[in-house]
C-alpha cells in the first residue's frame, strides 16, 4: 500500500483514527468538489492519477463523490467519505444499518484500484455480489477500471475472465473454492484465480468472526465411510439416559456401558472397543447417535426436494454449499430415510480465516463491528473505526422483558404482536430457527393475523418479503436472515404510507430470545431506525432460554414472577446479561483454541503453495527427477524438452497433492483423539504441533521418493506421463462444500456448536 504513504503519515497511526483529522480531509474534499462540478467526464476522470491517490486523498474523495453523482445518482454524505478513508487505511468500519455501506465499499474499491491494486470485494452470497457489482459498475468504469462478479453459476472460463478485472465482487466461499481448485492444476494456464492485493469484506463480522473457522472443502470421488442402515436402526432404539448421555451444552453424545452392550448384542459382535471395531463400527454408531439426538430437523437442517439442507444459524438461510463431515451428513440422510450421498476423499481444505490471511491487505465494513473488536484485533490485527450516523438515531431500545418460563414468554410475545397489529403498526419478529418461526406464525394466524414468514424454507422470497416489512399492518416473522444486505423502508417499497407508519412509531422489532452473542441481537435491532426513522426494539427472555441455561450453568437467581410470569427485577436483568457475556466468552475461547490448531496447518499450507508454484512455473520437477534417476532420464531424452518437463511436473504434483490430502486426513484423526493426551499430562495443542511437524517433514520426503519411483516405472511418451495406467489418476469428479461445524454459529435452542470431540 505504498500509494497511501502520504495519507498514512498525515493521519499517523492511532492519531490516524482521530475523527477530527478525518473530518478535516472530508471538509477539504467538499470544497474541492464545487470546482470539480465544472469539469466534463473525461477531465474529471483524468484528475485522478496514481500520484493523486498517493498525494491527495481529499482530491480522490472529491472526484469519487462527483463521479458517484453523475453515474449512479448518489452523493455520499460526509460520514460515508470518512468511512472510505478508514477503509483505505485498512480498518473495519462500523456503520449503522441504512447508512450506505454499498456505496462506501465501491468508492474505496475504486480508490484502491486507481492506485494499481486488484481488489476482491467479499460478500456473503451470490445475490449481493451480482447486485452490488451491477449497481456500482458505472462508478468503477467511469475511471477506466473494470469490474465483474463471480457467482456459483459461472464456468471456469467466465471465472477466469472475471478475476482479471480490477474490482471483483464475489461471495467469500466462491473465492475460497477457486483458490482450492487452483491447488489441483498441473499447468499454470489452468488457473482461474489471479490473486489480489486487497480483500474488502462486506458484513465483516459475519465473514471474519461468525464463519471464520468454517472449513471450505474440496473433495474427490472416493467412497467415504458412513453408518449402515442396520446401525441407524439399532441406534434409533436406544434411549437417552439408559443407553447414552448428552453433555450440558448439547455438543457431544456418549454411549453408556448399557448402550454399548445393547449395540453389541444387536450387531452380534463381541466388543465395540476392540481393534476390529473401534475405528469403524464405533465411529459409525457415534455418528448415528449424534445425528439422532443432537441434530434437529427445522432447527439445524431442513429436508427439501429429498435432500438434507443445512441452516446457517447466524443468518437463518439455507447454506446451499454447506454439509457436515461426510459420515455425519450420511447419518442424517439415513435418519431421514433419504438416499445417502456419495462420500469422498478430502483433497484440500481451508478455513475462511486462512483464506483472508492470504491477502496483503484486509479491510471491511459492517453494522456490528464494535461488538467483534476483540476478535478482529486478536485474529487479524484489524482495528475498528466507528462512523457516526448521518442522522441521529431515533429508535428506542426497550429493556428486556423477562419471564419465568418459555411458555409464559411465548404467550407475552403473541399478546404484544396482537396489540401492535391492532393499530396497524408494522412488526418484525426475529426468531432463532425455522421451527420457532413457523410455530409462532401458526399461533398468530389463529388470532386472525396475516403473517409473512421468512426462513430457510422460503429464502427465495426474501427480497419481496423484506421490501414490504415496513408497510402498514405488516407482521413479518423471520429467522436471522433479515439482518444482512437489506433495507426495510417505512410505508412499503414505494414508501406510500410512510407518514402513517412514522406517526405510529415506525417499525417495531421483537426478538424472541437473546442470542449467544450481543452482536446478533444488535443486527436484529438495527432493522429499525434506518436513516433517522423512528422505531423500537425489545427482546423477550425466559429463564429457560438456551443462552440463560448455558451461560448460567451452575448458577441460580431468585425471581418473583408476577401473575403472567413476568419478572421485573434489575438483578435478574443483570443475570441475563451476565449469562450472555459468559456465552460470548465461551465462543471466543473456542475460536482461540481452534485458531491455534488451524494456524500451524495454515503455515504448512504456505510451504505447500510455494513448492507447488515452484514446480508449476519452473523446470524444477524435471531437474529433480532426472538428477535422482539419470538412467531413466537418459532413456527418454529423445522426447521434446517441454514434454519431459510437463511429465515430470505432473508426476511430482500428483504425489505432492496426494501427500497433502493424506496429511490433512491424518491430522483430522489426531484432533479427534488429541484430548486423550491430557490424560497423560501432555498439553494437547503442544502434542498436536509435535505430531503435525513430524508428519509434515515425512510428507515432503515421501512425496519426492514416491515421485522418483513413479518416474522410473510410468510410461512416458509424446503424449506425456500415463499416470492413469499406474492407478495414479486424479479424481474424475470433484466437488466443493463447507463443513458445517462452525463453533461460532449464533445461538439457537440447541445449537450444534463445535463438533470438536468427534470431527476435528
């Protein structure tokens, strides 16, 4: 980022985040803008050169502002220009809902591109990538820059062309999958990605925190292990308490001695724990148990079109590209009586956190960055800059309404919605899962209230439902999906009834329970109060809620509920907030521990990437193999040099890639059992590192040794190395998915949380 040296020095480290200086630059940009209005388009675009970007950020902002007005009819507010400055400096900016993050991101991306940087604007889904790229295209292209979007539907050729653009909008998962697929190429011209200098992350807390540890997976078509139908039927007959137990936070399930005996009798085996069964049958029984007891239909997944579809708990949407580790996915399919999907060997994997770490510069924007400050600093060394609202917040956030039981809380929620609807005030209700949203909608319809339901089962209708959520008399019951990338306008899409809704107090937001992190609560609150609109928010809580049960485990509070079950006590209010802080701390600790495991793997990946690039881009493979086996090299020396080099390259890359895949599988197995090391007074993370480092050294040596063996035996002719003849063909089919074991997925009534004990 040398182009911004002047800007950095002028702003000066921590002082650079001083709002006073930032506002001074924006004020000067406002003054310059008046003169720039007089220039024609060509002259205006010509004012912004690489030296301009480096030497005069005020002029850059002024030119971008005028161009935005001319191309897309939007004049940025001063606070938006301040946000652009913060992004250019490499911060995560905290901007409230409705403050215009899309324009801010486009202006910053254009600024980076004008300084010669290629920019990836990371979104959370295909819809936003396509929408924002097309919406902001005229602004980017005004300066002679190119812009494109990458979505799931694009072919490799289309992706390759898109990634050549100066500014690329794409879902973070698609970028990650393209990186993984490029790790299988055997010729540089097969690459889809071209790398980038800057990752500008939209909804940064979602990508960098909520989903940071979700592994992106590239798999090849080899059979995987999964519970058999017989095992699934045996497990269905087991009973909680008698045959198995579940830990308090519903993360793990354990067979009892009686349960093991029952399974052994049903399967006709001597012991689940002998060498013959411990690595296969026992694993399959545990998978089937986990699927039966801990994964709940319409909470963790839905069944649609004969397939299991995971639900992204932090957004309430179907996670189209996500699945659980192969055995667990198959276990859920078997539980539901569906066709069990094909398993496969994991060829490569990468967390979103590791993906983002590949970029020389990272910045981002979100409406809930402040609450994620610690995580952003600890795991990415990113600072948060809070951007003032353009208009003062008019929303009133009411204190939680707390009830003794869940049933009393639910009755109070229904009564509140009925009261609000009776005066035609629009209501948005945020629920935690599909089952809850549908149950609430059913109760409301029983009272004659028309309800729009937005959840993972009908996410295709999101735009239409959200567009009308602020209209008179509208009641919208939604999972967390309404919180990202959408605006709710008072009075409906055309704001025809805006004045009437304002008179009623604006949009009323109701949360049916606190989440395990206050960030998700604030995302829901932020749906009201857009751009100075009036509005209210309130959360209903019961002492039986998940966040209270988990966060307050081992603690109790004395409560004196009223006749309707409501508890009006400052001490109980404080207890609920304490419980949420505890669950937030638990999530941060899980993140920190998992990060320690992933960090070493990410470091090893860098070494593999460097080795791969060396083999791809140089004659190194041929040089190494011919040096180790000169007789074989001499025997084929009549072939063209480019054929020899490519043959050697394919041989060495095959064994390197195969070795890396086996290394990942081995470390997966180590992580499954690493907790047993603590029994031997060894620190699990230290022991994991010791094993991982030792195995990685063997990987490197073994890959070369096996490559030499193959070089000596494989047929090599003018068509290249015939690896398939030796049984060394690469998978004929590959697919990508995200493993659904994110420990930071938002709170739910029984979240899956971390599958660490079984699948890490």
